C-alpha cells in the first residue's frame, strides 16, 4: 500500500477495500456538486460500486496502468486523486481529482496534486503529467494553473456529460519545467 505524507494535516493513501463504505458516504454527501462534471457519480449508487472501483484500481496499480489515492485531511477521507491513462512509451500520465464539497477551498486538492506529481516525476520517472477537465469547470481549472501547468489546447466534444458532448481542456507540465 502506498502512503504519501503531504503535510501535517494531509496524507495520500492508496484506497483499500475497507475504505469502500466511507468512500461511498463521501460521494453521496457531495453527489449534487460532483455530478456536474463527473459522469461516473450517477453510477456509484451504493457501497458495492465504491468497492468495485477500489478493487479495479488496485488491479490497475499492479499492472502499472493507474493508481487511486484517498486524500485524507485530519484523518478524514475528503476526496480521491488518481494517476490514470499511464503511457509507458511516452512516460506520461493524467491526474484526476475530486474533493467533497465541505473540504473545498482549503488548498487540499492543490497540495495533493503537487505531492502526487512529485511522486510521478521522482519515483515513477515520468516525463509528463497532464490534467484534463471540462471547459466549463472553472474551479478545476484553477489547480493546474496554480501548479504552473501550460494550457496545451481544447479537445472539442471529447467527452459526454449527462448525454451532452463537452469540450475538454488539456493542461500539462514536463518534468524539466516542474517546480518541486
């Protein structure tokens, strides 16, 4: 199990099957807010769905395809951050994240992104990290900007959100440009 201390109040810990009940409860508490930009929220309707997600991500971690970490703030699960779309040939990965409504605005997501990106460059020896988000998701756009990512473009109609095509912004940072 991977554990990454972020600071005195925040830790990243790889999600485990026993985290499923608290993960589901956290999603359920922020369902209305999260579903605006995360289509999977509608398909996570019970603890079993959260357990299946965790088990899938553990298998992907074994295969070095992805890794999902819980964001723990003062001992409480407050969100999830992951590395996914891991391309071993190009040595790049995407970071995805969400944080429960009551924990937003505390700098937790930025701190966790910074730590996970450090891990991607230092431990995994990757060359590039990308963050993709829906064009309309202004709140999510602030994180890569604060972290010094460069806007690389907009992928038109690149995703579907509640039956509607949405444009996705791609921002990235190279290892050589990363400010640890």
